[in-house]
C-alpha cells in the first residue's frame, strides 16, 4: 500500500506530525500510520501504549478536533493508525493552516490561504463585493449584447431585461451587501484589468516548446472574450485542412469548433482569477493546449472529471450569467460535449493534466489533419531538398508558392502576390513553371476553382 493522497507512514511519533493531521482534516481526510517505515513495512513501536493515551489529548488541545486512534498488532509488532475525517471548517495548528495535496503536506499562505478559507466558508471569490467597481463602470454596450443573447435563449424573463442596470445586476446575483461583485466586474466591465490583473487570454504560436513565433492577447469583458479568442485562433493560429467535394470547399480543423468553444468556456468559468494569471492558449502545427489557473472540486480526480458529474463551477456567478446568455449548460456536461464533438469528427479525445493550481487540456491532431506552417523544413508539407517524388526539383521561390497553396488551394494570383509582397506577373511566372513541372493543376474555373498540388 503506497503513500498517496490519504495515506502517510511515520516510523516514530514526533509532535511535528500534528501538522500532517491538520493537512488531512483540511483536505479529503486520510490515515497517518505510526510504526511503519517509508516502504509501508511494520517497524513496530516500543511506546505504543503511551502514545495511545497521549495522542488524543495532543490532537484535541492543538486543533480542537477528535479523531479515532487504534492500536494494531502484526505478529509481535504493534503500530498505531490515526484516522482523520475531512472537516467542513478550516482547521489550524499553532495558527497555521495546512493542506494535504497529493502525497505532500502544504502550508497555506497568501492567495492559497485566502481561497481555502473562502471555500470552507461556502463563499467564492467571484461573489465578493468590490466597492471600487460601481454602476457607472458597467459598460452599456456589454449590457446590451448580454440582453440580446439572453432574450434569444429565453432563460430569463423578458421583463427583467428591461430593468435599469442596478435592478438587472441584482437579478443576475451580481450584488453583495449593496456592492457590485467581482463577477459583475469581470463580466460587464469593458476593461476588467483596471480592477483585476490577468483577466485576459494569451494566445501563442509555437514551432517547438522553446520557440514562440508570435502571440496575441485578448482583453475585454468575459462575455466578449470567447468569440474573439475563437476568431483569432481560427484566422491566425490554426490551419484548416482544406479539401474539395466536387466544387464544394471543406475546411476541417484538428480541434472541432464545438470542442474548442466548450474548452475555452470551461477555462473562463473555472479560472482562479484572484491569482492574476491569464488563460494561455498554445498552438502548434499538430497540437493545442489551453491552460488556466484553477482546481477541481474537493476529492475529484481526472477519472471523475471524464465521467458524468454534477455542475460545480469554481465561479458559480460567472457560470450563471454564461448560462443565461446561452453560452453553457447547467448540468456539468462541458467535458462530455468536448468528447462528443471529438468523436463525431473522428478526432482523438483530449488529454488533461491537472496539478494543485492549474488545469490544462491538450488536443492532438491526427496526421491527416496536420497542416505544417511555411517554415516547416522550408517546404510544402515537409518535402525536403526541393524534390518532388525524388525527381523534380523546385526553387525556393516556387516553394513559397507551394507553401501558401498548401494552406489554401483557392488563393488567387492577386492574393498570392499580396501574401508574398511581389507583383502579380512574378506570381504568374512561378505558377507557370510549377504547372510545367506537373506540380500544379487548376481544377474548376478561374473564379471559383482551386489549385491541386501533385506531390
């Protein structure tokens, strides 16, 4: 039986291990075994009887809790088990709060402690009042866009949408003790970063883990960010695999639209905004990551996350407004919808990497959906040394044309000229040579057809 989230072994007792008991009580509970070595083998205790008498008092006096303590015999050796249940209130030892995370016992400080105490009180950061944010800071344009979305979805009474801003904010549960909340600021401020740093999304294109080619930042209210993120990712970062059925042009990204949108909405709903770190979208030719600061609900595992589960958003007030706007459902079906979209598009299911303070989802492209950028080996689709089928060679300038047409076979002469910053006549000359070499073939009319690359 290895050490893990809810098991800890100690060969002898030391009073400093009271901190481990505190950590178990503040997390999901667990058992501390005294008299076992770090391999889980019973070493035995010479003072087991005395510990059995002393430990209940030590624990009660130090933390005000009572825990079951048992003496266990194994052959001629004895050891003690201390079983700690999770407590609904915060437990401290000598004024310090500890929390069991994985197989480690962590001392909580700063933002971690603040977030922990809020959770134990049944409060959330997004519902805290923000006196500095007032009704005059609520952006009317964002309000109007929300009303349009909400009216179309029909999840809120139409009469509520005609109310003044103050009344609407109350009905959206975005006021606390007469003040607008952090959620109101994030959702309805034109520039939330005036009040909270890191309330934006970073997008970067990577050639490798250490080579960032370019990046963008998406700012604004959380109601506006989602569409702008998707638009930027599609137009600038992800390359669609373009095929034709007859004359019909078909674009397919390696992350289905529904899966990408749902994953981004999950990140925006579940992010720990108090940490001031932006959501990060990392795009490669063959994979895409979405990472945000956040945590799973208490006792949840990746297995539970991937199964059917209840809706327990980290920011319930933000999630509620997203629901009314029609952005999300309220049944905890986000992961299910992501996986369903991937299955329907014959894509691999996403992978999750979850640590104590961050959640990251990874989408992987199958080989037949990968469209490499122009810099990949300097040639179209990874063809090396300027050869086609090992016999026909083409110049660097011809490769530039092929690289662009691999992105979009429907590019016109004028569009290619603009992309390459050269004249239309120069483009025509390069295309002519490629057609003579049998590399390019025009399919359809000049106006609505496309270029077929024969490699």
